[in-house]
C-alpha cells in the first residue's frame, strides 16, 4: 500500500543513456595494432560439433527457430531486421526468426536467464545491460571459441578470427573466457561543429593552454564552451578524464586502475587530469547540464549553444535525424598537458564495443553462432557500416562505404594514432565502480566536491571492491 | 445456526489464501533465503551466511538510504496530512452556512474534481510531467515562472540540498487528492448540528477545526498516517524515475528500495534481497508501532 | 494553519478564508498546470520544447499525435489494459470481499494468523520477491491442462498476480468495513434459514456496497497504473499494458529525441482517465466517503 493505489513501486524510466554505460569491454592497451600475437587457442571441437562444412560449420538445422534480441539503442534494430536476419533466412529458409528489440535489456531478459529460457542470441547493451560479470560468473554464456576458429563466411581458407581487427576477441574475454562478440568499433573523442568553427576561424585545441584560450573566446561569443549531460551521460566525462590521464601517465595508469592496484587513483597523472577538468567545469560549463539528458544537451549543441561535447563515434549517427543541415560533426581528441606526456596528442581511446552474447542455455546455439558469423561476413559488416555509419570490428568493413563527416574524422584520428591506442574496463567490469565514478564525476565537474575528495572516494570504492571476495575480478594482462 | 459453518469458512478462504500464498508469500520466503546467499539472479546460489548483512551494515550508501527514508517518513505524512486536512475542511465546512448547514467554499466541487487528478496518473507519466516542471534551465515550468521575475534558474533536482525535498513535494502532490477525499468523507459524516452549535458559540473556523473536526476525524487521520508512513518506506517509483541518476545527485536522494533495485540490476540479487529484508523489518516495525499506538480510542459521535 | 486568528468571535474569519481560497486555487493550478503544459507541448517540436517553458507552439502539429498513435500503438495498449484491469478488479473484489468477510465475522482458530499474514503484505517491498515470482509464474505454464492459460505472457497470470497483490489492502479495508455491519441483521437472516453463502451474497454484500465501491475504485486506479508486474510478466509487445507503452516512448525519447510525440502519448493516456473519472466522480467520491468513515 503506498500512499495511494499504485501499490508496488514502479520502475518506468527514461533514464536512458544513449550508448554510454555499457559499451562493451575493450582491448588490452597494446592490443589493437600490436598484432595480437599468439592468442591462438584454436580448435576445441565440442559437442555442437564443428562440421568442417564451410557453408554450415556449426551444423545448423534448417527449420530450427532462432530467437534474436537486439538492443534498440543508438544503432536501432533496422540493421538486424534488414541485413543480418534476411541473410540468415536466405541460408535457412525453413527457420523462423523471432525478433524483438527492447530498450531495457536487463528488465526484459534477465528474468529469462533466471528462468532458464534465455533467447538464442542477445545484444546485451545499453544503460540497462545485464551485468556481464554475473553472467560469466554464473556460467550463463557460451564461449565463442568455436566461432573464432570456424571458416570465415566469405573465404573458407581464413578463419573468422583472421577477418577481425586484432584485439577484438580479447576485448570480449572475461575471467579468461571468450564469451562476447564486440561488433562495433568505437572511437572516443570530443565532438564539435566544424562548420561553426570554420565560420569563427576557431581551431580545435591540442593542448591545455590552447583549450582554455579557445574556451575564453567561445565563452565571449556567448556559447557554452564545453558540456556533457550529467543526468545520464556522466560516463562521457570520466572517459575524458581517464583518457587525459592516460596521455599524461601512459596506458599503465589505466591498467593499474583496471587491475585494482593499490593507490591506482592517487597517482599524479589522475590528479592532474582531474584538476584540469574540474577547472573547465568551474569556468566553462553550464550548471544546468547536470540535470539534463544526453538528447537534451545534444539538441543544444545542434542549435549552436554548446561548442564541445565528449562522446563516442556513434554520436553522429544517433543524432542524424535531428542534426540541422549546417551542422557538420567533427571529432577532436583529448588535449595534451604538455611535452612531458607519455602519449602524444594523437593517442586515442578506441575499442571494439557493442556486445553480443549467446546464452549457454540457448536452444539454438548453432544458429546463434551462425548468425554471428553472418554479422562478421563482408556483406554483413559492410552493410552495417553503410546503414549506421559506424565502423565494425571486421577488417576493411568500411571499404566502399561513403563515410559521414563525423565517422570519417573518427577514422582519420584512429589511423593517425598508430599504436597509441588505449582503453579501460573498470566501469564495464564492476557496476559499483561505474556508479561511484559517475557520481564522483558529476560532483567534481559541477563543483560540489574537489579533486582530493574525488580521489579519496573513488580509491575507497576500488579498495572496497578489491576486498570483496564475492565479486569475481578480471585482469588486464 | 452452526451447520455448514466450517465448510463455508474454508470455501471462502481457500481461493484467496491459495493465490496469496502462491504468488506473494512464496516469493518472499524464497527471497529471505536468498539474502543469505550470493545469488546472481540466475541458477546457482551459494550459502554465504551473514556476509551480506555485514556488508550492508558497513555500507555508507545503505545508511544514507535509510536516513532518507527517515526524512520522507517525517515529512511526507506531515505535509500531506496537514494540507489535506486544511483543504478538506475548506471544502466541507469552510463556506457560508446555508439553511443552517455548513457548506464548502465556492468552487469546492471543481476543486474536488481537480485535486484527484494526480491519483489517476501512472508513475511513468508523473515522471515525464515533473521532469518538465523541474528542468534546470528556463525551459522548465518552475524556472520559466521564476524567469518572469528575473530570478536565475534553480537546479531543483541537482542541488543535493533540495533534491530530496523536491521529490517529497511530488509525493505530496500526488497524495493530497486522495486524502482530501478521505477526510471530506469523514467530515461530511460529522453531524451538522455540532457545527451549528459551534458557530452559535461564536467559534472561529480554526477553533472549530481544532475542537471539533480534528478529534472526530482522529481515526481517519491515524489510518492515513499509517498508509503514508508505509508509502514513505517505499518511495521507489518517484525516486527512480525522477531523481538525477537514480537516487542522485551523488546519492543525495536515494532510498532503500532504490538501492535494492540498483543492486538487482547489477546482478547482486543476494545482496539486494538482504537490503529487502532490512526494508521489510523497518516497514514492519513501523506498521506494528503505528497500528498498536493508534488502536486506542476513536471518538464516537 | 492560522493559529493567529484564534479568537475571532464571528463565523469564518475573512483572513482565514482568503488564505484558504488562495491555497485552494494555488493547488488547483499546481495540479492542472503540468498537465496543460504537457498538452501544449504535444504540439511543439523539439526546439520549442526546450525553449522558454511558456513559448506557444508555432503551429498545431497534429503529426505528433498521429506519430504517437501509430508508432506507439496507444490504442492497442489501452484496450489491453481495459481487459486486464476489468478481470483483475472483478477478481480482487470477489475474493477480497469473501476473505475479508470471513476474517471479520467468523471466529475460528487461525483467523488472526491468516488476517495478519495477509495484512502483512502491505509492508512487503514488492520487488523483493520479483525474481522468485517470475520463476513461479513461469512454472505455472508447465502445469498440465491449465498450464496453457498461465505462464508468462498470459493475461490470466497477470490477472491472478494483480489479485494476489491487491488482496492485502482490499482485505484490510473491507474487513474493518464488515465488522461495523450490524450483527442483528445477520442473526435474523440465519434464523430464517439462510445459508452462510446466501447470507453473504444476498444480505451482507449489498449492505457493504458503499465500502465496496470505494475499494473498487482504489483497485481500478492501482491496477490501471501498474507497471512493474506487466514489465516482469508480459514481454510480448502485442500484449503490453498502457504504462509499458508510455514508458517505451519515454525511454525512446532518450534515444530518438521524439519529445513531441511523447507528450502526445501522455495526453492520450491521461485524457480518457480524466473523462472517466469526471463522469463517475459522484459515485466514486460517495463510495470512498462511505467506505472511509467506517
């Protein structure tokens, strides 16, 4: 009995981060182009059998239904409905595909795991993704080794693994098990409207000094220089803080954080980065943004009221319908502190993301594996790029696709980065850390707490997590 | 006439009790069991003894949540009851007496209709409405109004000091209509002669209210207080859908039920049920105290 | 409120009354304004919605309403909800009044135990039992013969769950109501050879009508606005309830920024309820009135 008849509390929400919270795991720092040497634990032939038939390596039975659950977020559901499902259907015409596309995965699908009847194929993404650590810890997911070692869709001489950008498979490993396909290749940066900038002859800054100098000019022009949406996208800002710390102190900084090393948050690189961004928050941000959502702040950027907005490479596509004609998305990187930085300005946070999993209790595992193989085919990946304007983890998937200005600038940045690619996992691996980091980031950026308090509370949360034996820990090698 | 008494009792109770045991009691009993395990929401649940309970007592957020429930428990019933009583009084006996019978103020029919509206809205709808009302820039309804007076926008839900109060205000907003009706009901059954007598004695409305209405309504008020108190222990819906970052900013509005929900979505079912058990005992304690302390006299008239 | 006007010797003091008028009107505005605002916003485009709060839409964009109706299937959800709530409330009232009656008027061993076990449900945090409830409902789908009507994605299951969770308050409310009914009538009827069942349906239930009306309304509103149970038990979009539909547009607005259609959808959900309520207002309020004083 609540005060009134709406007896049990209700969960509705539009607290929706666009992609934010659950963008897949990531690649070990050096993994991306550092050619994932070794890693070849090939061939564990197992019960569902690797038939060796390049057309149907997993032995899918035509006629077995396949249930596909797609997260209806930044990439929508169209790519599944219009590209991959028809491809599957063409191969197995008698099989019926049951498609659904919820926006809250854990609300709708978690109970089905609990009940032992999960779908065959799941795009476990979004702000309400099911905690991957729990899924793995409980043995709820199928390992994908069979997929990686299967012949690729287009060339039977190559394995599926050979067709992927190195590091992709590792990015989906938890607890030493490869359980997740990270399909979309995501690059993180700070976004602006290149049309507006060239009109004002503003140039995206490369150093902290240039940043504050430019922000002063932008502010004088009556535009809010920098913004992120505190209500549901605090993740974007701690991404910036951590990326900046990685540039200052090297990828080691992030690795130590991921591995919950003692004092990982108390190093100078973190403190410097926090200090700088807290200063930006105090001087160049709009206090109201703490209470606004991603789409609301994006609208302001589209209207020319906000200059810079940190986000991932899905942003442009996600906003496509709302973007005015004179708005040209472009991406720049987190600025450098100075010459003593371990990683130069071109260093970039990039990772394979957007997770897809196959439940261990899926009824049609062979079908789900085949579905993944289809997604990773040349056609499957290329059409995805064309439809969604985002890069995939398949090598050369953007060949022949006309990239939108934003995606093109992201790709350029990625190419320029060379080996300086880094990422972090802490928030994906540990839900508690994610919560604490988001809260602490908002408190810092909107002036409720200072740097020392940030460091203290986040370190404390990490220490507590480390001591908690009930939570499985992952390690970056 | 005793014949058929027992079959009748059994017959009438069987269906409701079976349904209730099956769909309500059973899940709760299972949940109690899970509070001693590390259940992750799937199949396996390992017994971990009191670990979850130790962790809970050690958790700052837990205590924050409890204290917020406490604040709501103090403010929600108080505000809702005082306002609802005031309105009900105006609507029933506030107007000029007609033919010796006390009337509500002018427009009381309209008010009764309108005040009940918030009751008709599902929480997802209330959430959308109040997100618009509280929006922290000039596009928010409240800040738009303040803007006319040249006042800078206020971050209603992002200032940690006021965010919880703003949420409580919504709960009060939603609750008032129902209690106005409830108290109106009580008041309209108070015999008109009593009010006439009071009026003849030259008693002011405030005095009438204090000396007559209040004591005669005491039973209703006590019931209302219990309802609202239990509601204060829930408070989940509004906190979850309306607050910044589900219980934020920075945990300044979180309540126990919200923490349960978050633990659940993080896959910590075992721990979530532990929090649930704590909530259960808090609510139950309140309910027992409230029921026993309100059991005594209710004024007869 | 106003202790300062304590000893005014005549009738309603004017200060008190004007304060009262202001408060009433003020609260009426507070109730109506957000809804009106949502209505006006349903015609706005995104730019207007995030402009100053009291900007008028440049034109009446009915396309928002069409969009909400077509893409959000508000009509379907509305109908689904009507079905479930109808049976849910009917069942709740039947079983609830039966249980309340027996518990209120018959002494037997275990009476208090059952009564308090049911009332205790009022204090349970509902989603504490969610995981297990899901499993239980799912299991019911495997029961022979009746299983095909139960299980997940079944209105029958949803109705039964609604009934079970509405029982605590219904029984609590009605038991105290039945207690107050005069025993003399019951005795007279029994002496006339009336069976217990007949006594209940023919005599006691009609006498309790005012209380029944009140609690019926309570349950209609409660079940109409229910969100958690449908979300848990109904995943098939064809069977969604209205609240799920609203939450869906609302969630999607975070991704697709369709704010105008969101407000249109909300209006579609609110307006029928307001009309229904306005229409039945007299019965509802008098029902609550009579129910409440017991």
